C-alpha cells in the first residue's frame, strides 16, 4: 500500500546551513574534508581541502591519512553520498 507523504522544504538547510564549517563529504570514490565556502546547483567549493585516504575508528578525533590539496577544490553534488561536520 502506498502512502501520501507531505514534503516540507526548509529554507537554509542542508549544505547551505554548513557554510563556513569544516565538513566531510563522503563521495562515490573518495572522502573530502575542508571548509565549505560555496554551494550552487551543480557543485560545492571547499577551501583548505584534503582527501581522506584512510580513516581511524569513529571515536578518534582525526583522520589517519588525510592529505592536503594545494588549492581549493570543487566537488560535484551528484557525487556526494553523505556529508556533515564529522572531524
């Protein structure tokens, strides 16, 4: 049986709410971490970015192997599986 569901869109929620925060993006191939500096319809901008190649247990406060990138990086939104303030 199908149910009708009301979807309520909340303004300034999701990625927009995290502007200026250090976030982690869990993407199809890599994890990225950095300061969320911009969001548009297609991509997001991370400043002070790093690629996370190896994690620690969730109880550890840092990544085991996060390698800094030399410049800001854009990540396509369609590649993001999950995001948040993680580390």
